[in-house]
């Protein structure tokens, strides 16, 4: 856990996690400081899933795996329950 990394990212919200995904995808070692998606877990009203328009709600990653479009495409043929949606919204990069 004390190993040196090339980049420390302060903040584990959507932008920090997206930045980490892109840097890791480019082979740059990162460490994200903060609790992943803590604002969502701790400060959103019960039942609120998105607080922004869809165009501003994507998590960005090198393979476009965590975009809303990719989520919609992968879930078209099946029902997604709240627990599954939360696991996707709160996914973290290593």
C-alpha cells in the first residue's frame, strides 16, 4: 500500500475515477484518494439515481465500458434492479 505511484488523484467521484481509468489505460500508475462515489452514497436523497442530464453522467474510460449508452445496450434484454444499478454506479477502477 505504500508503493510509489506516478500520479495521485485527489477525489474519488466520477471525474477522479474517470481520470484514473484513462491514466491506468495508458500504463501510468495511479492512486485515487477518497471514498469512491461518496457523495452519491452519503448525500443524495433516497431513490435518486442521477442528478445530471445523461450527457453529463457518463463515467469515462479508455474502452467506453462505463458510459450510459453502454449500460443501456447491455441491459436492454434484461431487467436491472436497484442493487445492480448501484454496483454499476459505484464501480471503481483499480
